[in-house]
C-alpha cells in the first residue's frame, strides 16, 4: 500500500488528482513505472504504508521518509512530534531548517 500526499491540493500525476491530505492507495493501484514517476515528482510525498506506520512500532521510520514528512510539515507542532526521540543528524537538520522556514 502507498500513502501519497500532494504539496498542492489536486496536483495531477499518473491520471490521478492527488489531494493535500494523505491518501492510501492499495497495492496494484499504480504500475512500477508509475510508482517511480510518483516518487520522482517533487510535488508529491510517496511513502510505503509500512514506513508510515513504523512510528507506531519500535522500528524507526526510514530517514528518507522522515525527511519527506518534515518537509511537508505545516506547523511547529508537527515538527515537534517528528523530532521526538529522533537521533539521526540529517533528519534533525531538516526538521530545524523547516522550523526556520515556518517561523521566519
């Protein structure tokens, strides 16, 4: 399962208007080539459902997925939640940079 979030509500890619809200798509909804195009598009954040749900378990979410979520965060509170327990320097740097963008 994929979870896709668009940075612009209604942004179209692969024949789908992607909402700004995270949306789940079942396995097989996109071809491997389409998934590659979705992942490459800077307007979309594409996560494997398992990675997105990892924060609910003891397994840490992959750094690339955490960075993507940090870049999408709209509030300092969202960033605080992402930073909780995070120890990876690269992820923390992206969170700090996004916080600076949001707060000026």
